[in-house]
C-alpha cells in the first residue's frame, strides 16, 4: 500500500515542481527544480517497494 502513496505523492511533487519552474522568480524556479527531483525520487521509491513487495 505504501508504494501507491509514494507514487501519488511523487506525481504531485513532480507536477508542482514543473509548474514552479515557469515562474519569473528565480528562487521559485530553483524550488521547483528541487521539488521535481523529490517527486521523481518518491515515484522511484514507490516502484522499488512495488517490485520487492513483502520482501522488505
């Protein structure tokens, strides 16, 4: 079940990060890039948890 939550949170962070990168403010763009990376990592974590299943 945790894999679905991580993937969902990752998708939200990825999308919000992409949106922030279109800002005119450089600090917001930097924050968006960081948030997008965080989202990608969360999605990867969810995928690993899904692949390992109950072995964790």
